[in-house]
């Protein structure tokens, strides 16, 4: 999964003409894969802000806060799975019993 996220980010950066000498895409892919699940967007954005990178110095036209929000939105749209809690969903058997009662 990390490789898919990394490739997606690298392709996006290339399409935007952004330099990534310190491999920010790799670091971000790793953090996204390992820590995105179960965190709010605000909480994850604070993790992104805490990442040490020279990416934003190499690309001074970017405003980090806005760009990070955009990246997170793109990643969530492509990779984030829907929240699913099977323990909160009644089983088909349980529903069938309720209907028959």
C-alpha cells in the first residue's frame, strides 16, 4: 500500500512541476499508511505539519498549510477506506429473527 501511495504522490508532484529531492512523497506515504486510520483530518494534518522536509523550501511558491490540506483530500479520496464497524451492524440472522417475531 505504501508504494501505491508513494507513486500517486510522486506522479502528482511531477504533474505539478514540484521538486522532491528529500523524498517527501516516500515519508508522507509511510505516515499516511501507518497513521491515517482513526484520526480526524485536523489531527492528521498536525502530524503532516510535524514532518521535517525541505520540500517546501525547494518549492517556495507553495503555501504549506493549504497544500497539505489539498494533499490530504486527494489521498483520502483515493486511498481512505470507509469507516466500518461490524460490531455496530446487526447480522442478517438477527434481522431475520426480528422480522419473524
